[in-house]
C-alpha cells in the first residue's frame, strides 16, 4: 500500500518554498476511472474586518487575470469528509455552479468518511 502522507523532506520543502500556499478550502472529488479523480472546489480568504478581495487571494499569485492554470502539487489537510451519491449525474461543472453545499442533505444521503479532529458541525 502506498503512503501518501508528506515526508519530512516534502514538509521542509513546503516551509522553504516562497510560493507554497496554505488556504482554507473545500472540494468535491469524483471518480474518473483508470486511477484518476477529478476535483473542483473553492477557497475564500478575507482581510481583517471580514472583507474579501479577489485580487488579494493567495492562489492568484498577484495576477489580475480571471483564470490561472496551476500545475504543481496540492496539499490537502481535511477537516472532515462526507461521502454522498446525491450529486451523481450533475458533473463537476454543475456541482461548481451550485455555489455552496448542503451538508445536512449530503449526510441524509451519505455518510461521514473522516472527521479526525471532530470538526463536523452537525
């Protein structure tokens, strides 16, 4: 079995890389076959006082462009994971267009996969 946890060398590299980002995020992951998954998600940060500014999000890397293609590594530290089939058939584009998530609905049609830190709000 593969161990996909970050190695000490990988963690040291993250600490030393001036381009590494750690932001709050959520994502949906969908099986795509052949050992591949697709994912779509969101991250929102705000300035002190609670005001969000799109141009200042760390994942824009200072660019004023609407879209960026980022090729690299993704660091994920899940606070909790809920598995559901209620979204089946919507595709990732449709899921992204939902603009949020209905956690209670997903739990009604799914299950808690992981809640290692007791952060599930229900």
